[in-house]
């Protein structure tokens, strides 16, 4: 993936948080997924 495309993708995925550090990307992704899962779990179902 070209650098510019990667940055644009990260900016989109991370809420305009651009980083090129793979460790940070993985960390942020896992934290984001955990938070989303927690929000979904605490959301009252239909």
C-alpha cells in the first residue's frame, strides 16, 4: 500500500489520527475494538 493511501486510510479509520508506527496502529486498533465491543455489550438490545 502506498504511503499516501495508507495515511489517508489511517486518518479515516483513526478519526484523523495519522501515524506510521505499526505498533501504535495495532495498539490503537485493539483499544478501539475493545471500546466498541464494550459499548455494544452495554447497549440495551431490542
